């Protein structure tokens, strides 16, 4: 049994897949979750091929029951949680006068409500890890749009501001117990989420998923007395 265990949401592709791969390299046992099983299964297979112990749980982050199932599966298999990566997210681009309520609710639920529920369901395991080694870590994938409001991405942007604010609150509430949280705030990253803009922004000129996972690797190595509440990843020459 691995000495450290992590949950990664949105682990099937993109940033989450890169972070899960880095955690596998670092020797973490993993629970990986995302919505579509057909995307999650190959990711889990690749992580096992790297030598990691992996539990895969298809889960829709809109569903409280699904989130509880992810945490229960993790607890049953590993009995400990050292790192929680709240990474699953989604968005849409529309002018404010055209926002459908269904899409509004979906983005609020996936991008912020799920993170609150994950903390609630995981906090006892995180407390145990914090008491043991003072280095429990929660990484929340926000966005550069969580630092600067974006036209036509208003709901997405608002949820990412909420992620940054919730992360700050969690540090005030939990850091004293050895549970540090960090909000990742990247500009365009070369993942499926930015396919819509790749005819105007070259994928190679974007931030790469490994840039994000290497930053998380650094967070894992901090001494207990060092807290990094957020990391902003910008693109050279881009003013958002
Ligand atoms: N790419 C960027 O430019 C960028 C910039 C800043 C922040 N971010 C944030 O980074 C995070 C990861 O995005 P990415 O760029 O890596 O995009 P991605 O490759 O499209 O990955 C998104 C991940 O989230 C999962 N997901 C989406 N909706 C879900 C739901 N309802 N329930 C469960 N899982 C769900 C996806 O699983 P399925 O495919 O199965 O739905 C997938 O694993 C998101 O929070 C995003 O907002 C991205």
C-alpha cells in the first residue's frame, strides 16, 4: 500500500490527467474521477502502467451522491487522503442576455458547489493527514478569469472568483491544522477546453498541462511553514 494517497477530479484529460501523472510519478496511490467512463478508463490504464495503484470512479460533479461515492471508494481502498485535487470544470461563452438557466446551474454546480462538497466529505481524512505530517494539500483549479472578470465568460469567471475566495477561506480555516490549499489560476492551457480558440491562438504558444502539474509537484515539496495560496500562470504578451 502506498504511503500517500490522492483524489484527482477531471483526471481523464488535460490538466487533471497531467496532475494525476505527476502524482503517480511521486508514488501516490490515486482515486481518479471524471464524468465519461470511456475517457476515464484509458487514463486509469495509463496511470496503472506507470506503476500507480488506481481506483477509477466515473462521477458527475453535479451530483452530491456521485461525489460521496468518489470519497467513499477512496476511503475504503486507501483509508487516508494526503492530496485532494479539485480540478473538474466546465464553462460556456455567451452574452449575459442569452444565458440559459440550465447552463448557469450546471456551471455553478460543477465549478464551485462540487468543491465545497468535496472539502466537507474529505476534511476528516485531510485532518488526519495534517496531524500526521502537517502537509495535507488541496489544489483547486481556478483560472485567470478568477482574477479578472471576462466578457462573455461571465458565469465561468464568477465561479472561478468563487474558487479563489473559497480557497482563501479554507486556508484561514484549515491551514493551522496542516491542510494547505492553493488555487491555480492559468490563462489559456493547451487542452480540449481551448479547442474553440486554437484557430487564432497556436496550441504550442499556450501554457502546457505539464507547466501546471510541475507547479503542483513544487507545492508537494514545500516545508510545512510555507503556504502558497494561489499561482497565476500568464502567457507572454497577453493582457487579460
Ligand atoms: N484549458 C484552459 O485554458 C484552462 C484555463 C484555466 C482553467 N482551466 C480549468 O482547468 C480545469 C481542467 O480543464 P482542462 O483545461 O484540463 O479541460 P479538459 O481537458 O476538458 O478537462 C476537463 C475535465 O473535467 C471533467 N468534467 C467536466 N465536467 C464534469 C462533470 N460534470 N463531472 C465530472 N467531471 C467533469 C472532464 O471529464 P469529461 O470529459 O468526462 O466530462 C475532464 O476530465 C477546469 O476546471 C478548467 O476550468 C482550464
